[in-house]
C-alpha cells in the first residue's frame, strides 16, 4: 500500500494529495520519472503514450495516470511542458493524466513504498533508475509492475483489469484473464494452459450434456420410421 496522503505540486502549482487521483473502480498508472531525463524516461513515457492511444479507454474515465518527477529540483513549469508534449502526442483529451512535482521529499517516500529504487549520479548529473510503470488499485495497493520501454496493449489492459476490481467496462479483459496469467520471466501475460484446458473440459461436458438431454427427449423410435424386418433370402439348393 502507498500513502495516499502524500502531497505533491501539480503542473498548475496547486498542492494536491495522491488521494485526489484515486476513485472507486478506477485503477491508476503511476510513472516515476524525471522530466529532464536525456533518454530512458522519455522512452518510458513515449511507450506508454503509444499504448494508451491503442486502447479504447480514456484517462479520467476508466483509469487515471499519475506522472511524478523524482528530481526534487524540477519545476511545475517543466511538468506543464512535459504534459503538453505528451498530450499532443496522445492526440485526444486526457483529463485523468496528471503531471506532478516533488513536495517536501514525498517523491522519494513514494518511490520507496512502491519499491522503485534509484540514485543520483552527481558526476553525470543524472538519475540511475529502472524502466517500469506501476499499476495501482483504486485503494492505492501495488497490483502489477510492467517493465521496459515498450508495452503491449494487451498487457496494459489486462493489468488495469486486474487492478480495477469491479469495473464493469473491463468485463471482456476480466474474462480473458481466466486464460491468461502474468509471466514474470516473459514480462507479459501468457496463455495459462491449465485454465484453458479446464475451460475446454467444462465446455465439452456441457455440450455432451445437451446432446444426451436432446437424445432423451427425442428417442429414435419417435423420430424416425421403424424399418420392416428383413426377409429371409431364398437361394438355390
């Protein structure tokens, strides 16, 4: 669980608490990056923006996105620039995508809570950090980590569906999760053969039951004409 009372500053300069972005039934995508990152953070955000374009859902409706800089010196103006850049790439309104800056060291506290480890390299004036996004439940519990800089639409949708609990707009994904599970080695959702076979077995039993029920209600004697007894063949002695 993360502390939803942690305070940050948004791109407009207002003080906001994390709990302002958590709503019943709506999972949250958390990005811990820094806005002046020369490469990796941009790749993470670009990959996320690309997969968000592929999904039919909209930040602010089915889910929320909270992007927070881990650099305590970055300003809200830089956050606003980064937001404008990625919303332009996203190509449609996203009222639920928020870009925040640090306040009172809370970015580090949040990173520790979700297990996002990083350190500042003074020689290069850069942060060394992993490439990952975190999926949180509406209550603020870590549900899934997705690693890398490119994400599959299926993986993000399944991860959001897992975290969404009773969100009805993600029903199809929840049904598909019966056959898929997250494989940490493959860093992706893969077919779960056991459940697939269970599903096939249940379907087979249902079909066989329907066939037997139909056969019981329509016996052969009632459905067709009874053939006459065969004549005794006559032959030569």
